[in-house]
């Protein structure tokens, strides 16, 4: 678990832009057990690729006519149990942080693992997500 003073600004980077933080397994279950419409889930992290690529890319992707109806985030290494529960909804993909998932009517329809994020500019992440929004939102 990381110190809260370190991770709070990283979490706020998303919550200040409309992402709802899911901090308990019950929060995750409530959202994803009967999810309708479209939802974006960002598995946040303290790593540099989350700061430079994943979070900025996710935020930039929302400057699109089509976008997810709901925005959520869990923080790996902070909300450990909530992240573990969220990862159940990301199967068959292995745990990956950061990562970004798009759901439609409770089904995972698009997923960016860390390997799809690391080393790519935020603009490329945003463009990838916007293409998924065009298809699913």
C-alpha cells in the first residue's frame, strides 16, 4: 500500500475530471453487476506510464462527441480489494496497471493493458479510446 499523501493527487487527477472512485469491493459490485450503457474504468497506478500516458490519455479521450456514459477508477496498490474485485470483470486479461477498460451493458468490449499504454504518447491512447467510443458508445 502506498502512502495516501503520495497517491491522493494521482487519484484526484481523474476524480477532478468526472471519474468516480470505487474504493471497496461493494462499490465495484454495485457498479458492474448490473451495468447498463457504457462505462470507462481506469485502473490507476503510481507508475510513470500512468502519470504521463494513461491518465492524460483517458482524460483527452473524453473530448469526443461519443464518449462513455459513466467514468470510474480504482487505484492499484491503494484500493487493493476494490482493484481485485474490478479485475474479476476484466477477465480473461491478467492483472495490469495501469489499464483502461470500456464496458457496454456489463460486457468488456475494449481493453488497454499496460503493454498497450507504456511507451505510447497520451494522444495515441486518447485516439485508441475514441475509436472504441465510435464503435461502442
